[in-house]
C-alpha cells in the first residue's frame, strides 16, 4: 500500500490563502483609491465655490473703495433692465461716471463722462456673475450677488465718501 493523501496538500492550502490575501489587498487598495479620488473632487469643488465667492466680493469691494471719493448712487436703466452702482466724480469742467452692473453673465465696469451716453455693452467684464443688486441706505451699501453656480453672497460696507446720494 502506498501512502497517498487524499484531498488538499499543505502547499495548496498556502497558495489559496495567499491568493485570497492578495485579492483582499487589491480590493481594499482599489476602494481606498476610489474614496481618495472622490474626497479630492469634493475638496476641489468646495475650493472653487469659495474662490468664486471671494473673487466676486473682492472685485466689488475694491472697485468701490478705489473710487469712493465721489457721490455714490444706484441707477436703474429700464432700457436694458439693469441696476448699476455708480460713482460720480465731479471735476471742474466735466463729470465722470464709474458704473458696476451685471450684464450678460458678467459683472461689468464702465467708465463714461457727461458727454457720452451709457451703453452696457461697452463695459469691461470683471468676473462671471448672474445678478448684481445694489442698495444704499444712508452711507451703508448692500450688494446682493449671485454667481454663475447660483451661490448667493451679500456684501455690506460703509461708504467712506461723504457724498452718498439716494
């Protein structure tokens, strides 16, 4: 009689265990890479939303503060269905207007003097923006902004100029 063992040998069991261990490692590695990629995408998306909000508010604030020496008014232009925040700078022989407004998906800035009629298409785009709604109460400026991704931000700032008009 021979001493043949019926069933699995010790080496076969080791190979199966090693194969299962490698398979488990591969599955867990794939899972961790997938979770890391999703976390990275969420972080980038959140950073883009925050950057958009910061850029919008910074552009509006710096544009107003840079010219906050003249009269500041809110103008409505029914012809184009837009509202502009206008800084009026009166000098000896002319009047200059700096206007901020939303037009065709962008926050626009336009400079004109009293000899030119306002045309929104000649403004310079500053950043992407759906809505721009300025309001002045006393010397307090409130601007509601709506970004291209529909996030809304409200800016409240005290105007330094003494010439605020309503």
